[in-house]
């Protein structure tokens, strides 16, 4: 009498699992990439919202907020011209980027005190350069050597640490605070990875907002 085995052999089960794994891997990888791109875009959007909040703060207080010394987001003006956390409480904005990591913030010391004509005429010691660009056209006027940067807001990205030259100026002060921005790069070598996301507030953008809201020039300057 012949017997029939309706079950699957171990080899057949193993082959089926391999096929299922390949199929799932093909679906999961694009989903992971898609989620990462969404986090990058969300971070960029929040950075722009923060920049708008900085402009609103300047209109009301005639200065830019000081950095926060910790993640609690309270201004601490003893950080004088140093990098700190985003003062999100003063600005009324979210404190985290797309990876649920806190935003960082640096402001030119003069703008922490007040917004004056002298500040606009003076060169900021904050600079932002584009890594591949030897002419530093992003924010630096190469002929005069002056910078148009009033404040910098940025995310350390997925890896949660500053990359490239941003590592060397983390929480330091000095006359040459030059931050870098670049295209998003992932690498097996951490030294070649760049995922910082950065934006800056130009002093001319700041001046334009004050003019359009009739906050510039200050009342005491009007003849």
C-alpha cells in the first residue's frame, strides 16, 4: 500500500523562508529609505519654522534670544557667543528634529544684546560655508571678508553628533566660528559621514522683517 506525505520537508520550508525573507527585504529597504527621507524633510521644515519664530521674537524684543544651556530650552545669556541648545521655550517652537534629537543654536553676541545700526554694519564672526565650494559663496562676502550670518540653527542629524568641521567648534567660542553645510552623505566610515542639517538667519532678512513691521529704525532714531 502506498502512503502519501502531504507535509513539507525541511528543505522545502527552508527554501520558502529564504524566498519570503528576500521579498520582505525588498519591501523593507525602500520603506526604511522613505522614512529617513521623511525625517530629513520634517527637520528642514522645522528649521524654517524656527527661523520664522526668531524673526517674530526679534520684532517683539528688539534682539535675538540667547542659547539655552540644556535641553529644557530656557535662555541663558551667560553662554555669550557660544553654541547651545535651541531656546524653544522663548520661541514657542518644537525642540526636536526628525530623529527626536534636540536642535542646537548659535547667535552672534551683538544680536543677543540688541539690534542696532552698528550691529548691522559690523561683520559677524559666525560663518557658514559649503564644503565643496572653495569660494564660500554661501554666506561669506569674499571681497570684504564680512559675514551676513546673525544666527545659526541646526540638527546633528541621524547620528546625533556634529560632523566634519562642526566637530571642532562644538560648544566653543572664538572669533572664527565657521560652520559647514554639505549634501547628505552616508558612509561606513564615520569620518566621511555628513548628516548635519543647518540653516541660518541673515542679518538682511532680519532687517527686512523689522522694516516691514515698522520696527526699523528704532523710534529714538526717527527725526
